[in-house]
């Protein structure tokens, strides 16, 4: 819905959120092998910005609840995966959304979520 309804302000928020995410190191030595607090927040803000163009407060509230419920598992169960290029995944998602290509954005998001789920359920 954001791809169809988002305005230029939404585009600017998506671009800014992606910029912040891409410039925030995912790991901090003092925080161990898990995603850093700063990266986790930048990650949330990027995905939230993608959703904000939808104009549907119920959908946004649902996103917020689901993100909060899943963040603990995602943050504390996901170890470094040198084979995964999260920066590229998020860049592709940003580009598809801002190009207003809903089909590609959906494909990229499904792949992104699938890789995340695999990381959470893989034997380490």
C-alpha cells in the first residue's frame, strides 16, 4: 500500500531511514556477536518508514506490535552471517519501494524475511 500511496515526504523518510541503516554498524565489539542496539533501532525505523506511506493506522499498529514481539528473538538469536549481505538486501528493498514497483518490493521482502527466519532457526 505504501508503494501506491506514499508521497514525496514518505520517499524522503524511506531514503533517510535507509541511509541511517546503511551507515550504522550491525555489530559493536562491546555488545558481542549479536546485533547492536543502534543497528536494531535503525533497522526497525527503516522497515517502519517503508510501511508509513500506507496511511492505515491499524496496519501500522499491527506492524509495531509484531516487530516488538519478534525483536527479542531476532536480536538475541541471530549470529553474524558473513555470507548474508544485509546492506544489499535493504538497498534493493528501498529501490523497489521508491521505484513504485510493488511486485519486486514484495519479492525482495519475502526473500529478506525468509533469510531472517532461516537465520533464527538454523543450528549453530
